[in-house]
C-alpha cells in the first residue's frame, strides 16, 4: 500500500518546472501590463511627492453648532467626496475645534478636489420670475426642451424628453425669456408683490395664497423695488459681482442669481425655494446615447421631494415664459433653467445641457454625498514640497538597504549555498511587490508614503523568516540520517503549516490595522498585508520547486561543505539500517574467554 503513495509523490514532485514557469509567466504579464499602462513607478504620497494642503475654518451660519459631532460628519463627507474623485491617500483631519486640514497628494486632480472639498452643495429648485443675458449680450437663446417624463407637442422640444436647459437651445417659435425692460420689470414687480410665487394666485407648492394686508403689501413693494434695482444693475460677466449674489439668500426668500449657459452669463430673479436639494435621494452622471443631450445628471427624489417637485412643475406649466421655468440653483449659481409644459411626476428628473463628463460627475458627486452640516471658509491653500519627505525616504531606504545587506550576510555565513535560494526568492518577491504597487496606483489610487515604505522594509524579515523555517526543517531531516531528496519532500509539509500559520497571523494583524486606522497608517497596513500574501505565493511557487530541482544537483545532493547541507557539519546520524538479531541460545553458548 505504501508503494503507490510514494509513486504519486514522486510523480507530483518530478515536475517542479511547472510552478516555476507559472510564476515566471505571472511576472512577465504583470511587468508587461506595467509598461503598457505607462505607470512604471509607484505613485507617491504627499509626504514623498508633495501636494496641496487646504485649511478650512468652520462657520456656524447654517443653524448648526460647531461641535465634535458636526466636525466629524464634515470630515467623513469630505473624505468621501475626495475619494469619489479617485484621490487616495488624501488626509482629512480636524485641527483644534473649528479647523479642518485637507492634504491632497500631487498627481491627482487637486484643483477639482479643492473646489469640492469645502463646498456645502446647497441645492434648491426655485421658480424663475425673470431672466436675461448679462454682460453686453443682446440675444437670448430660446428654451427648447421638455421636462423629464413629459411629451410636449412643441415641435422644438428635445426628442429625448429630458429636462434640458437653455444650454441645449435651438431656434423656436416659443417666446424668448428676454423681454423689454418695462415688461420685465413689471413682471418682476407683480410676481414679488404677489408673494414671490410663479403664479399670482398660487404659491410655489400649489396652495392658495390669502390676500396680503396693507403693511405686507407695502413691505413686498419695498422688497420688489430693491430687488428690481439690484437686478437691473447686476452684470454677471464680472466675477466680483457674481460673488455678491445668490449665496447668502435664505430658502424662503426671493433672490437674484447668475448662471452660465453656453459660455454666456445670464442673470435671474428667482422666487422662494420650492424643493430642497436634501430631498434628492440619488444622483448619477450618465451619457445620453439615444438623444443629443450628451452628459447629464439623473436625479431621484425622496417621496416628499417627488410630491413637491410634481406640485411646482404643475404650477409652472400654467405660466408664460420665462415664469414657466425653474432654476436649479447650486450654491447660489443657476446651473440649469428648463421650462415646464406639464407636471413632472414619478420622482425622477434630469439636469442636462452642454455638460462635460467631468462637470456631470462633479455635480453628481456633490449631490450624492450630501451637504456639509457646517459651511467652511478657505483660510489657506499651500503647496507642500517633498523636500523633507525625500530626505526621510532616503534615510528609510538606506536603513532598508543596510538591513537587507545584514540579512544576506547572515544567510551567506550560516546557510552558504542555500543563501542563493533565499536571495533569489527575495528578488522575486521584490519584483512582484514593485510591479503590483505600480499597477495599483492608477487602479485603486494607492499612493506610496513613508509608513508604506516601512511596511515594505518589515516585509523583508517576514519573507526571510519563511525561507529559514523551511531550510531548518530540511536540515532536521538530514540530521535524522536522510539524504537530501527525501529530506526536501518530508520537510515541506511541516514547514508549510508553520509558514501558513505565521503569515496568517501577520495578515490578520495588517487587516485589523487597516480597518481601524486612517490616513498614513493604512499605507503601512496595506503594504504589510500585500507583502505577506506575496510571501505565500513565492514560497509555494518558487522556493519549494527550486529546492526540489537543486536537490537533484550533485553539489547539494552530495552534501558539499559549502552547500549548507553538509551532514558532518549538521551532526547527522548514521543511516538507519535494519539488522537481524542473533539467536538467543547461540549467543549465550559462546564463552567470552574463548572468544
């Protein structure tokens, strides 16, 4: 029964070249992918390559207090926003009681991250009371799209039935939102006096409005006159004037705002907010493959938001242009102003109109991750140099080289010929680690920082430890009197169990550290876990097959004194031989003296 088992074992071990060929193919494939992708070096973190550091100061102007809970919520949202842009290894942390520091590594879209990280993303849907081009433009394109889910008989509507804006305008017989100054001013004044709603007889939510008292009418007239004067003097083509409007308006009050459509700035008079952006349950950027809308942002409203949106669109559909439009206002700026021909039900809507992919994804990203509980003022934006990190990296690499040299020296002195196997295995492990880190940069945004470098240096000892465990098991078998080839095979099962248990403990520690920590410590944990997995791969697919091949070579099989497997140096026992015992009576009948 034992003979077939030995035969199967010999057959399984007679082709170690298969394992070596497999790992060689993997190295070639990964290296080829690295060069084809153009990412031949690992992406460095902010402490090694430099980057952008943004300091934000919290302001309690949204009705929320500056406390630890709100600051932690803001840090979490900023982290998700930055990671949503593909930026990894970004550091978002509080400093003191009201400051947040955001560090973004170089090589990422730091400009876009800077624009999004502190943005409150306050989104409102406001009825448009008046609009016209600003900054010297003399012609306004007509709206030419229908709201999402509606099928308008207007021949100039978009065939895709999506909620487009003026940004997708085309020639149409529909009335232009631009009117004469007299009619425009009258429309604004009448709407504001009527309670700042799109219809003189109804509110934005569709409820009837009671008659205003004389004092309320007087206040409305004053507000209307003031707003009309601001609207008339507003020039949205000037950045200084755009910065002064829209942002500070309360949701329940009318306001003036600016919006850029097809590189033309428009100015608007907007009524009170009808729907809040917090009632947008989901937003995503999609490309319209069937129509001409291009990139657009699809929104899904909550139940309450869907009802409000249906009410306001139902009211707007009864009005004339431009008071049949609603302005989608993000942080005080109108990003789109589609007109409505019938109520939009079902809780789904789309924002479209000359969006680039980056613009659509940026808007969807902010809407998906919600508004910050506090508003933030940008205190400083500085560029971090990598000079200090470069010095630390140089010192760390020098320490790693010294440690590696000491390990190699120990292996050469103690294991002699076996040290070649260990050094070849370390080289294979280093190549795999470098190539995979280079590929993970663009794939998942992994950035190599100083703690990650430390993790790679620690991995040298973990990998060398696995080889030592196997070598010592082989030497133990030789001490028992076995030759090298059976010693290599008998030592492997026991060494394998020890290596797997040791690597599992290291990987578990790295996984726990990665989960419970943030920032740079995660880089250490990730690198430690990656190198631990690669250690198992290298030992199983390279070290063990290589030892099987070397056991067939005379230099190692004969126990040469420089092979590291010399039986005399190891104190090996004589080979075990079975001998017959002499017969009892015959042995006892011999006289010692006669012998």
